[in-house]
C-alpha cells in the first residue's frame, strides 16, 4: 500500500488556509452560515437559564405567570434555534457544493495541462479518486466540519460561561479533566492522519482495478478472466475495508475513553452539587439547571471530538490534491505563433531518455525532412519510431539536441500554435462517447459543411448515411458501436478537417478491410500532398513509395535512404523487407 510521510502541524495549517481560499469568493454566504451556527449555539446554551428561571419561578416564588410563559418560551427558543440550524445547514451546503465544483474544475483542468511524463508514472484510478472522492472530503472539511467546530465550540464556551456564573467552584471541578482530554485528542491526530492516507490510497487502488476491468470487458470475457478480475477486485476491496476499519476503530475508541474521563469529573461534580443542594446552598432551579447544562455539554464535546477523524481525512485529501495542483504543468513554449508553417523538419543530434528509464529511447538521431516529403520510420518494436513522432507535438522534449520546424526550435513555438500545425492518425483510434460529428470536430473550429466535406473525403458518410441520425449518431463508449474500420475513417476525417502542414500516420489503414483500405489510401494520398508526412510503418510494403526511409534499431538511426537504395545495400531494411515478404 502506498504511504506518504506525515505532515507537521505547520504543514496542516498551510493546507487548511489553502483550502479555505476556495471559500473566499463565497465568504458572505459562509459568514451567514457561521452566524446561523452562532445563533444555534447561543440558544442551546440558554436552555439551562430557562430551566432555572422556570423551576425557581414555579417552586420557590410560585409565580402563576410561569404556567403560560414556560411553554411559549420553550417554543420560541426552539423556533429561533431551528432558524439558526436551517441557516447554517443551507449556507454551508451551498458553499460546500461550490467548493467541490471549484476543486474538481481546478484538478481536472490541471490534469489536462500535466506533461505526459506524469501520466507515464501515474495510474488513472489515483487521478479519478482525486476528482471524485477526495474533493468531497475537502468540501466537508471547509464547510460541514468548519461550522460544526464553530457551533460546538461556541456552545461549549457559552455553556461553561453560564456554569461559571452559576457556580464557579463546581465548574472548576468539572474542568479538571480538560488537560487529559486535550492530550487524548492531540495524540489521536497522527493516527487519524496515517489511517486517512491509507483509506485514500486504497480507494485509488479500488478505482483503478474497477476501471481496468470495465475498460476491457471483451478481453476479460474471451480469456475467461472474470474470476481473476474478481480476485483482484476482492484484494483491493478488502484492503479498502481494512483501511477503513482501522480508521473506524481509532475513531470509535476515542469517544468512549474521553467520555469515561469526563464521567469521572461529572461524578465528582454531582457529589458536591448534591451536598450543596441538601444543605440549601443551591436552589432546586440552580441544581437542576447546573446538572442539565453539565450533562448537555457532553453532546457538543462529543461532536467536537467526532470531527477530529473527518478533519484529518479532509486535510490528508487536501494535501493529496495540492500535491497534484503543485505539479509543474506542461511547458507552454515560447511566444512564436504562426497560422501555418511550411513544414521543414530537422532533428539535430537528438537524445531522449524517459524519466526513470535506464536506457535512452533515442541516441544522436539526426535527419532533415523538407516540405511535402513523406518520411517513413521503420524498425522492430521498441526501436524508437514512436519516440521520434512524440517529439514533434512536444509530448516530450529532447534530453539533448533539438528538433526544429522551419528552422526554429520547437520549444520557441507557443505550444497550442505548434500543435495546431499537426494532424495525427493513430493505429489505435480514440473516440469519445459523443456523436460522429463531434468526434470529427474534436474541439476544432469548423462549420457543419466543412465537417461533412471531411467526412465525405474519408468515406465516413458511406456508413453514416445508413444510421438514423447520420453524423449525429452516437459512437458509444470508446466507439463501441462502430467497427474498427469505421473508427479509423473517423480518425482520418479529423486529420482532413484539421488540414495541418504536418501529418503523422501510425499505420493509419491497419484496421481497415481491403475495400476500405483502397478507399482510404486514395484519401491519404491526397492528404499527404503538399504536407510533410511522418509514417510509422509496421508493414514495409506500405512505405515503399516514401521519399525517405529511416531505419531505427535500439534508438539509433542505422540506415537512411529510399526503398530502392536500402534494398540495394542489403542491410537492416533489406532484412526486414525479406522477412516480411517471406512471411
């Protein structure tokens, strides 16, 4: 199980202040909730005074007005208390949902801006749990727990102020156990924090395990892996249960222990108060009021102690969220913006080493591609083909050397402007649970006519016209309602719509049948015209007409030339070609 080092109290205070920064835009409503809590606390602490007034007025002074005033006063008291309760609940609920929305928006927005290297070392379950589970804990900390702390603290303070006024000696006796209670609460903080981290990480593991199974239902079933996935889920589920039970046990033990310590003080107070009442130094109203308020104060004390565990959970969740928000975003590059580049690309002695990797993904790679040329990347799996094309949209930056576009280092371009120069058609098509039209547009500014034109050129309309909603038909989760060839054509339509000067093709026709491949190949030939095209090739037969073929092995560029030149040399490329031909 993942663990994090425990934070100091100073770090916890910094986290708390940062969390309350999300409340600042709604401080007027938040203050309204606090005022409601104050009203609730004031009324709750005045019940003892009313009890004393009613009993002494009835039994000592035998005032007949008490027969009418007592019921009316009781109803009025609880009416005002209800107003305070409603105000605090509604205002804090409003602020809480706003905080959840703001925290989720900030977290999700920042996740989208993180470099791909962050995703390489993180799992989706952990990120999802921060958006869903941890954001709720944060909102609870800054709203529900805050108002509970204010309400219960003010109730306790007001109650003991009244008790001191009523009988200072008895009240002082009741407070002798406060240091012991404070020590118990303080010592429980570290345990709650540690268990809270364990719970949050177990939720992340559980989310990740669930997501993996739901993302690949066909694979799980065809390999009869449902039992195996259930076992993995049970392991994560039981780990989450155990982590929660450790937290529950710690929280459950704290209250009884503190109540026992407090009961010792109350028993002493009760003994002394009874003696004073017997000797006539306490009236029946004072005795009853003191006893009612002393016993009643246990409820706010219990409430104040009860928020200790959730408070530590909220602070731990806040630290996890802020650790994410403090991750440096993807470098935005320079200030250079251009509507359209020419498309001249050059790699100059490029090295690339991924974070945590022992070996370099690319070593001293140099080549030049001119506008309108098609360059094919050939090599065995792991040779560095994907690494080269990943540098073009700056998914990663070179560890050494540079990549230039029209003679300017890619890092000098504004990142959004740079990526607007690139279209990408992958072997594994990613579609979102939306319409065909929206998946072709994918955030690009385009008219319906332009989308339909791109769909026609990519032969998407051939199958879209047969659907009841046409281009507005849903594709399902990850495009599950479409065939592999249909998804690939949508991906090609995206590239046609974008009309970028740089084109990356990663076996763009691999998922198509022979008829579809023939149709799309013609569209791709048109798409490549007057564009610099990088083709990641797994089938050498698809790149024989490339202007330049780069042969890679273990991250090194070992051969460069045309198909005919490389076949004549009889080197690595010729061997790959012969092996595929024989196969």
